[in-house]
């Protein structure tokens, strides 16, 4: 059994991310996305710009939700590009942290979970982080 140490959620209009990308381009991508996320974005955007922008928006929301779950917001060692949401072999979104953020995180928290969704003009992310020691001994005394 695991215990929750923090939860976070974020919802954002796709138009907000589209406007930021159109205004700042590569600078916006490099500030928000980690290296592997940038590669996925470029592939998706090349095939279908709307699909690329949805990817960018869901990842932005994931970073905001995760930063709330760990209680930092966007303060060091948390930064947008230091937390990536990548898909595992099954397609499940997984949290991947940069070495600096990972070192801070692993002394405070256990597993991190993230889920993403998008619907026409909105995207949403929900993050849950477990307590560092998630093994709980149930009280069996009556």
C-alpha cells in the first residue's frame, strides 16, 4: 500500500500554448521541453502541426501539475525542461527527471504518476507523487 505525498493538476487552453509557440518558437520549446520531448514534438509537428501543439500543451500542463504535486511550483531545482513526460512501451505516460531534479526528488518522494488528456481546445494533466517510504504497516490492534 502506498501513501500520497502530493497531488497536482493543471488545465490549459490550447490557444494559449499555440500563441506562445507562434510568438517565441524554438526559444519556447527549449524553455519548456526536455531534449527527448523536443524530439517527439518535432516529429509530431512535422506530420501534423495540431498534433505537435497538443503534445506541447499536454507536456506544459504535466510540468505544472508535477510542480504543484511536489510543492515547488517553478522554483529550483524544478524547471520546465527538467521534468519530462515520455511514453513507456505501453503508451503510459512516465515522469523522467533531469539528474539535478532527480537528486532532489529521490530524497523526498517515491514513485510519480502522471496522466494527460486533451479535448478540442483544452488539455489537462494530473500528477500524484507517493511518499518516500510507501510501505505502511496496518494497525492490527483492535
